[in-house]
C-alpha cells in the first residue's frame, strides 16, 4: 500500500473517494485487524497513511517524529514515511477548527461538553482550549467530569456540545442519542464529527431546537486536504486550500445525499421519482413497492383487512432501510409523515421535497382505501398538509408539468450546497 487509511472498522469511510478527487489514485482502505496492527506498523510498508478509530493513540510509539501540535493533543491521524522514518501529524485539528469557523460557532468563554475520551476527543479539547473555551468531558468511564447517566449539573452550564464518539455512525445510525439536548438550558450549538450518515439523529434534533450545528463531512474533507499536502510535501496557501475543500465537500455531499419525495396519494411522486432516476442516473426506490414485497399483496388489499397499524409498522421498517441508501431517489407513501421517526430517518441521508399538488387535482381511487372518496381525501389533505410543510426541506409546485417539476428539483439539489 502506497497511501491509505488504517482503522477498524472502515465500512463507513469516504476517504478513498476524497483522496481520489485530490488526485491520489493509489489511496486504499485497509481495515486493519487489531491482531495485525503491530506487524503493519513495524514493516512501514507505506508512503503515507491516515489513521482512524481505534489507532490514533496507538500509533504514537511507532513514530520517529511527532509534530508539536499532535504531541500536545497526544493523537495522530496522519503519518508520512520518509526514508523509513515515520512522521506523525494531526490534521483533524484543522478539520474541526474549520467547521467551527464555517458555522460561526462561538467557543471563546463558552462551556464546552465533549462526548467521548478517545483520540478525536483529545483533538476537540485542544481546539477548544486554543479558542479559549472551557472544556468538560462526558464518558461511560469514571474519573471524568460527567457520566452520561448523571448529567444534571451540566444542564445549567453547557453552551456547546461536541460528539467525538462513534454513536450514531453507520451502520448504527439508529442508536439512541447519548444525551437529551432538550434538557440543556443554555445550549447554543452542537457539533458531531460523524460524516456517515450525513446528519446524525443528534444533529437533526439540534436543528429542531433551533441550535447552530456542524457535521463531520466538512471536517473530513478539510483534514484530508491537509493530510494530502503532508503526503506530497505541498505548500498551498489558505485560499487554495479553502477552494479545494469547498469544491470536494460539495461534490461528495451531492453524490451521497438522496432525493426524497413526500406528498399526498396521486400527487405524482412515483412517476416523478422514475423520471428523476433516469435524469440523474440514480437508483430509484418506492416505499410502497418495497412494502408490497414484504406483505405479498397490493397495499389496497392489505388495508381492506382493517390493519392500518400493522401496515404503518411495516412502513416504518421499510423507511429505516431506505434511509440508509445514498445517491438514491426515494418515493414515499402519502402517510409517511404520520410517524416522525420516518422523517428523522429519511433526513439522515436525504433532502426532502414536498410535491404540493392542489386538492382539486388529486384523485380518490379504490386502490387507495384510506382516501377512496373525495371526503376522505379532503380530510387526509387538511390534516397532512401542515406536516408535509413542516417536515420538508423544499416545497415543489405539484400543479406544474413533470418537466418543470424535474427542473425545479434538479436545480435546487445541484445548486444549494
């Protein structure tokens, strides 16, 4: 391996794609089993590597030189091999600093609660101390400022929370949050270094509470750009670095984020999703079709058996699976917004578009038993409309022709990063 990433596990990683965009076609992912870690480091069979969980601290004894900042942090995420000598750096520092500044999060004179105590936690501590914040740490272990099951005192004093744990990271995207954000009385901002999913449940909740937020993808890209400059001994000015970071970040986010369509039955979600799939060359999923695969019959037949509750439970499971998809087009059933958990799951990797078709253009039909006549359809429309509006990221005029709706969605999706 010439260049690459070591860690365990690495199923969640975007690093290879990022470094390819930086021009490094030799970058590989090496999911290094802990049993093989010592041998790998002693053989030094690489030119440059990035380091992630659980090795950011464990690599330090193998280094011949450690950058002063990385030494102060006591965590390394970038190693360069120069003629058999290993040089360690911490480019995560620049990544975290970048997302704090980009999202205008105040750290100076604020009380910062850092979730976790590993290598990234140490990096976050150093960044916050350099920005003149006061740092507290939460852990499952004793001898730290707080334990997760005893945060009462923190509720009155914490202003910023930074999650440096893998809680909520793919494939465990549905884990319960470590802390209840609504309990913190003076909370201003939440930072989550996780980048897969694009938005964790913690970040989604923070946005609902009106807090400033920062997510891990921009941090990941930033640290990769700085690491790449170490690998190839490049000197690039701040403007060039920022332009490179923004470009790659936008490309990666757009390539990972899915387009999710919500709206009333007969508003055209399925047809629109198929057209978008063809237009953008993305895989297409219809939640109703996925449900029918499970129940082995048409949804109308299933609902005629008076078992809507069972249907909603199956729908919830299907939405969970679909929300893990990236780079996809997802059409949902009309009632998906009745369970907020569905929306929270879809927001993790998706941008939600509400196809707002006027009631006069919606058609009751026996194939949709819950809205089989105009009275039932109107009742559903009146109840659901505020929820569609509340939960969507963008409203699309559903009365327009399909071509116009496609243009509106594609323009918004491709130009708003």
